[in-house]
C-alpha cells in the first residue's frame, strides 16, 4: 500500500510539475474575448470566445439596432474565430466591460472580407481615448485583404469599467469582428515612480510617460527568431512577429540561437518576454564594420514613438563588461554611444530592455507616412574585444497626442474616397505596422557618434560581401521594404 501511494504521489508530483511548467508566468486579472456577430461561444487556439449577441457586455437592444455578417465559404485567408462573424452598426454602439483599475491591452479585430466593407468608415473610442477616426479597415488591410488586429495600451482608473464605443461616419456604417481586453502587470510598460522619464532621442531632456498616456502597438518583433503566437506569450497574449520583412536591403546579418538558460530579474521579470525572444538574436558577423544592421518602419508623422529594445547576451565568449560595445541610432540620431549589454544586465543570459522616445515631425502638415529607422553599428573606439551589435526583441508604440488622440490617416486609395468627417479633418488611422531598424554592429564595440557614422541606407554592404558568422547561419535579404502586421 505504501508503494502504491508513493507511486501515486510521484505521478501527481510529475503532473503538477508539468502543468506548472506550461503555465504562463503572468495571469491577468481581467481577460475578455468577445466574438462579435456571434450568438454562440467558440474556441480558437485554446481560448474561449463569447458571442456578443446576448452578452452582458452588449446593450439589451443589440439585436434590434444592429445586424450581423457571416463568412459563407469565401475565406481566402483561412481566418478563424473571431474573424468569421462581424457585427454591423448604423448608429453609435457601446460595449461596456467591468474591469479592475490598472493598465490593459485592448485589441480590436477586423476582417473586411468582402468589397461591401470598402464603404465602411467609422470611429472608435475607449473611455476618454480616441483610438480611430473615420477609419477604413478595408484600406488598412489592403492589399490583399487580410485579418487585422489593432492593439492599444490603456490605463483604466477607478471607474471599474471600460466603455468601447463605435460609431459610423456620416452616410456610412461601422463593423467589428472581435474585442479582447487583457490586464497588464502594473509598472511594466508605464512605471509608477520617479524613473518614468524616458530618454528623448536627439534632445537634451527626457520624455515623461504617465498613467494618462495611451499608445498603439505598431510593431512587436522577435528579432532573429520565428513568429510567436499569442498563446506562446507570457500571459499577456502578445504576438511577436519575425523581423525579416523589416530589414533594409541585404544587410540581414546572422541569427545565432543558443540554448542559454535565461535568468530573469526583478528589473526584467519572467513575463517581460518569452524565453525564445531572449535566446534568439540578430548580430552582424565578422564584417560588421562594412555595413549597418538596419530595420525600417513606416509610421504616421506628427506623433511621438516609444521604442523598447530587448537584449540578452547569449554569446558565451562575451562574459564581462567592456567586451562588446555598439552604437544605437534612431531616426539618424544617437540613442546610445556605448551600448554594453553585460553592463546593463549584469551577466550572460540575463535579459534587459531599454526604452527610448523619438518624435516624428509632420513637416508638410499632411500627416503623411514616414520611415522610422533603427540602426546599430560596432564601436571599436572603446577598445572592446568583439566588434558586433546584437538585438533580441523590439516593440514600437505610437503615443497619444495632447488631446488624447491616437488616430492617424487612412492609407491612400485611388478608387475609394472616404466620406468627410464633420468633427475633424483627419481621415483616420491605418493598420498597425512593423518597424524596420537600421542597425550596424560588430562583436564588441558600442559607441554612437552620428557625426562620424551617419545612418545611410547606401552604406549597407553588398550581398556578396557578407562574411561567414562563426556562431550562426548566414542570412541574405532580398527585401528592401516593410511588411504589415497581419493576423495569421
């Protein structure tokens, strides 16, 4: 009997250990998944989506004031829940979610699956924040038509509710496929202390982000690694895209992947990013002085942008401070003269992230799209041992204007003219986009002096001059532009 109980205990212990190992590091206090236009509950990727028709989050007159749309056979993208149904509005409509105070991710899901949605223009607010103005999901998702996710960071105060209001532009209609709300750890993206001042690139002062700040996620990249789905995140259900489509020219560098144990800290907790983000990286190789490692991101002019760069030193040869220095440039301006990951983190396998804010000026007054550059290059002037630069992960967020608005303009289309919006001259916001970073680096230098090393796409080394990296696979790029973030 003792033996049987011992075996049973051992089995239960193994089972509990395996279960604990698969649990994400962070468990959100609030998590809502609403499948708009659906009367039933559904499961997608192991997550349960509630239909909104008779939902407690919807008004009681939902069925009499709105209509629904369902994909019937024509689904070239193969999209699943919540993209197979949509709720359509011809008048303002508000979803109300009971939430705890604190920071949240709000995700809006759109799939303009048919040409009928080409005439849909609408606005969206969440609480006091203006997220979309005279927005066209059809233009934002074209071409080709594909599912689209808009992700926003919001801080909910003591109201204990979040109202998401959708209203169509004049002589138009609105629609939405899904809504997701998930809590975020306090102090992770916006700190609640005196250290909430972030370096403003190109300026002598810092940029203050407080709990009144909202922002839109434009790019989230697992640099040098594969796509990480929402269910592979740390509990916040973030998606991490590959960075390949955002690298400028042929300077792809190298993508070493080492099974180095990741040692999280209180400053960089285990929910900051999945381990795969920290164990994959992009470096520059042994000809790093001949080119810049560069990513390029289309963004809306007239906004400030928060860039969070994730680092983890996984090259076993680099174990001490001052062994690898590199420069970091953002939009042709020096962000770091002497970037030293070991000095920042404290050792090999210890992750760290750094935040920077850059302003993208609207020079022509048209709020046109501009390219935001991120670049790295080794700094051998410091006497460092390894002439290289590294980056493991990247997030880029658009920060709200002083009036609380995040709305930008729609992409241009020669065939569709959006109806005028009476409350503003803005035409609305385009889809979330990924960032391309111009980076130059080597295995051990890190000082950035823009006067001596300007960021210039023409400086990127030719394809035939790429060296063989001693630690990873050589990568060649034939892409010179940016991709758009899509739901897969």
